[in-house]
C-alpha cells in the first residue's frame, strides 16, 4: 500500500514538489522560501557529482561564486538587462567547467576533492584581492537591473514566482537526465568505471558532461542568489561554505533528486532557526553527521524509501504464499 502510494507521488512529483513549496512559503516567509529554493538548485547541481558520479568536491562554492560575480559584473559594466546578465552567468559557469574540467575529472577520491578546493581558494583570492578594484573585494558590490516587461525584480513576489519556476525547471531537467542513459552511466562510473569503459563508453566525455552541467547549474543558482539579495560579497565564493552543500546532500540522501530537495530544505531549516535556540548550533550539525554516518547512511529520503519497502514486503510475501496467512 505504502509503496503504491509512493509510486503515485513520484508519478506526479513536480506537482507534489510545487504544492509543498507553496505551502512552505506562508509558514517560513516568502524571502526565506526564495532562499531555500535557490539553495535546492545548488544542492541538485552538486549531487550530480557527489551522488550520481561519486565524486566529493570541497570547492563547489567556486562555481556558484562564478555565476554570482558574472551576473553582478555584467549588470554593472555591460548591460542592466537581467536576462542578458543571467545568460552570461550561466555561460560563465559552463565555460569554467569546460576549462578546469579536463584537469579535475581525470582525478578521483581525495585528489578530486582537494583540486576543487585549491581552485576555489584561487577564485576566492582573485575576487578578494587581485580583482578587488572591480569586485569590491571584502565589501562586495551591489547589483541592480532595469525592469523588463512584467519582470520587476525589486518586487519580491516576482522574484518568488521566477525562482519557483526555475527550481521546477531544474528539477525536471535533472530528473530526466538522471533517468536517462547518462544517469545510468554515471551510476556505473560510481560503482566501477573500468566496467563502463569495457562496455565501450568514453567515461571521460561522460564525466565532462556531468561536470559542466553541475558547474552550469551552480552558476545559475549563484545568479539567482544575486537577484534575490541585490548584492554580492566574497561569502558567495568562500571555500569554507562548501560544507553547507555537502551537509545538505548527506542529510537528504545522495544520488536522489528528492533527497537533494529534502536535504536542501532540511539544512536551511537547521541553519536558519536553530541559532535562535542554540548559540553553538554547529555542534548539532556534528551530531547529525555522526547519526548519518552510523545510522542513516542513505539520508532522510533513502531511509523513507527503505522503510516503505520493508512495510510492503510482508504483504507481498503473503500474496505469494497464501497458505501462510491461513
């Protein structure tokens, strides 16, 4: 029964996700809902590498920061059209992935994680010191754009609707890709890359495609953050903040679109509300991490899916062996 219900919900998952986020907005406020949805896009982008391809990155804030600064700088020095700036930000994320990808994706394990961290640290230095004349350094810079038709992004209702539509679009895109041949091959690379090569697939091309898609979506999330906040600072490219997206993936469950959304919302709820009650709230995250490692390795969504399967298993066994019920 539970398994059948879960399958029905998955069939109409976009509608269910839309309804849940619309119900969340009046509870936590519209501003926080926007922040939550953008962060979920970032978690989905990161999960393509960590959850599906099995590559842990300690420097994924670099790609979010590239999108954030490309968006703000293009609005300041090129054109005040928000959609042109958004296109430039997304293109910058893709270009960054294309440039550093050939180096990064050839590595695995600790090398992959640390190379991304080193690149993130380099990007942080460039923004903070080397190009501070244009980026504003530690003070950051504001970002303002002209109204384009009905899109007046100084209106938070417009920002909410736009972000809401973008999140649903990204969820749809990631779900389709991860259920396609690309998603199957990424899981194969995670399990055993040698076998995927043996089947005749070029794993370098597959990893590059996933990496560029991840950096592009991360840059897109960075640009949306600037639309919401109307300013950019070095906090959007700070390598120390990469732990946020890692925690979100672990909480929700890596390798799942629904897990990424659950983890994104879960982490944001903890980081936004727990400091009101516990001064050293980061200690709570440490406890959560220990629980995830030792008890809930598949995260919240993985635990829910496993629980549903366990509940439905006795019913299936009874159907296959009617004499047991007698």
